[in-house]
């Protein structure tokens, strides 16, 4: 599973779309208690549910991870968490997923210059005061010290979205291929031990 972590307007959503369209990833649709933004579609962008329903599912242990951000719940359902998925989460969510030790999980932190993010947020119609407040909160919330594990850090200010998606895909494949080679080596080594009568 490819896990993308990035502050508001870091390009994570656009990059995830390219990874899905061009590199055969499938979107891991997360669940939230917040209201849909204009243009967002239920069960495509998020599973939009009420706060009460979300809390009920938490009690039933239906999520890999949950986080409360800006007074809204976000969570990754346990159902459907496979290695062909791309997932966008907060730092706490990435930490929980890392602790689950799901095979072929690669965590990528997307970093973007603040001026670029501010420009993107205003271009998409975000309120100026809310934008400044979000930028200030994100500075602390998305600091890399809040992540227990990062496989790669990618600066999304450098290069086009297509170039960034390709770079992230290649980094992901490198890690997964290495892990699979090591798994094959372990199987081979165990077979050799059995042949030689080693315990």
C-alpha cells in the first residue's frame, strides 16, 4: 500500500489520481464525518458519514486508523486495505498504519513551500483567513518529527504532477521489489537449511 502524507494543497490528491490512472493503483476510499466540499462525490472522494455513525464504527473496531482533524473524524477502513491501494492520511494515520505492519506499505511525505500552498489554496477558492489559519496549523501538524517512519520525502514544488507521480511510483516499486527479493531469498535459505538437515 502506498501511503501519501502531505499538508493542505501539497498536491497529494492530484498525484494520487495520476497514480491511479497511469500506474494501476486503486484508491483506498477513506471515511470522514465532515461535510462534502463542492464537487466531492460520496464513495469516490470519501465515504461521508455522520459523526454518530463514525463513532459507532470506531467502537466496533472497523478502522485501521482514525484521526480527528479540524473537529472532523477521518479513518481508514480495515476492509479493502491491500497492497495495490494508494491512501492519503494524516501523520497519526500513517503511524497507525505503519504499526499494523501491512506488507508492501511505503510511506511518502510530500513537502511543499508554504507560498506555493497558499497560492493553490486561494486559487481553489479557500477563504483567506481560513487559509492562513490552516497554513499555521499544518506547520506543526505535518512536521516530519510527527511521523514514526518515512520511506521517502518528496518536494512537490519541484516538477510537474506527472513527473512527481512517476518519481513516487519508481520509489514505491524499488522498495517493494527489494522486499520481495528478500522474501524469496529467505525461502531459498530455509529450503537449503532443510536439505542440509539444519534446524
